[in-house]
């Protein structure tokens, strides 16, 4: 990255855009529900295809990144997002919106397996780089609500797709103009930073699967539902799309900084030591959030999202530490296939419970999922044990 100084800034910009575009519709649907006089629970599933594609198509994207070109895949990512957003903005029927969002999810799926593999190449600074990259991604979440709310209130819901679409195309042009192609991945034959036996690796994989599947559903459910939760429970504070967007943006912006705190800690501390308190906080805060309204809910939402966002770089660090670089896009693809594949269930879950028992049940179920992650984290091996095994493996070699 030192030889290609523009690479990391554009990768971080891509992360912001990736999350921004995927969370445009959860805010836009509030206006559509009023304009079309159709219930929220009926319109939200229009985004289901996009979230499924976001998870499932990460696997072929990661394979293409390793076997073809990560640089070219990122080029496709930027221009693909722009085209899909413009396409959705021109929709005149609900099925066209659903189709446009599905195409959007297809291109958005490229980012995580490909770009994350590009930024974890140096294990010595992996946590710090992941932290800043995570911050940018979460700021994209934050701006999705406020940008969409502003554009909807003043210029109509279609501009909430057109303007970010133009920004993605501009980013793609900048990527080609200022970021040099780093070339093919060099297969050095080097193993991962730490070497562990098969039994321990199975433990690590099991913890990762539980943490990524439960964490993915918690992440998606909270970020998708937050605009509607605030629309229903914070009516004393605001009753406009822009006002809701500003509140959601404030929560996400504050919470985003958790990753630049957690990131450097990854380089210094046990992953297990970090996973345990973060997942415990999620259990408590999700349950408390299920019971609150008004100002107390707003305060607890900030703390809750701090814990949700703070877990993300930990999951990426697990993959980064135990995977050789030439396979890393594919391993990240599997990780995000699990994460976003399970996370796509957030849409039907929210739609179902919003019609029946409301968001209180949603948050209580998410608290149960966080408890499962907490239990799994207990079984993650300590750094001392991993280093001991790594040293023995090196001696045996």
C-alpha cells in the first residue's frame, strides 16, 4: 500500500458506498409507504432479493478476485453500483424496484470478500487498518439515512437513488485514474500468521461461524429496522424523513468510532478477551432496547450499536490471522456468504413481527442470538495457547 498510496483511501470509500447504497431503501420505504398507501411490512420485502444477492454472490466474487483480478473486480463494483442505483431510480412499478435492488445487491456483494482481502495483507497493522476501514463503512450506514431523508423530503424518493448512483460512477472514474493496478496476487506459499492444529482450527471455525451468522443477522436487523423504530417510538422528537434520518445518522456516526478503538486493540490483545465483553454488552443492550421508547431508547441505541459495530473487525481479524493471502478472498467470501446469507433473513423477520408483535419481539430475539455468540466466544482459544501451538508447529516444520 505504500507504493500505491491512493489504494487504501479508495477501498475505504468503497466500504462507505457499499453500506450506504444497501441502506437507502430502508429509509426510502417510509416515503413509499405513504405515497403508495401500502403498509411498511408489505413494501420492505422488496429489498429481500438484494440482501440475498449481497450474501450469496460474495462467493463467486471472492473466487474471481483471487483467480482473475481484485483490482478489476473493484472496478466492476464501483460502476455496477452506479448503474444499479440509476436503474432503480427509474422504476415505475414495485417489481421494478425489487429487480433494481436485487441487481444492486449483486454488485454490492463484490466489496467485502475482495476489498477486505486487499487490506489485511500486513498482519502487523491489520487491526488498525480494519478499524479505520470499518469506521468508513459505518459512516456510510450513517449517511444513508440522513442523505436519503434529505433527498426524499426536498427532491423526491427517486433522487435518493440517482445522487448516490452518480457518486459511485465518479468513484469508479477516480479509481481508474488514481489507483494503479497492483497486479496479480503473488503465491508466496507462506502460511497464515499463526499455525494451529486441526482440532483448534475447528474450534476457531465454529466460533467464527456462530459469531458471523448471529452477528450478521443482528447487524442487518438493527440497521434495517432503525429508521422505522425511530419513526414509531421517537415521534416526540421528529415526524419527518429528514428528522428520522438525522437521528439514525447520529446513532451510527457515534457507534462507527467503536471500530477505530477496537481495531488497534486487536493488534495488542486476545481476540477472545475482546469478543466476550462486546457480545455480553449486546445481550444486555438489545434486551433493554426492546423495552424502551423516547429519549431512553435513543441513548441505549447508541450503546447498542457501539457493541454491534465493534464486533465486526474482530470477525475479519480471525480470518486474516489464519488464512494465506492467495486464498484470502475466497475465505472472506465464505465468511460473508454466511454473514449476509443469514442476515438476509432479517427482512422477512422484521416484516413478520412488525405485523404481529412489533419491534420488541425482534430485539428480544436478537438478544438471544447475541447470547449464543457469547457462549461460542467462551470456547475461542487464547492468544497464549495459539502462540504456543504456532511455535510447536514451526519447530516441527
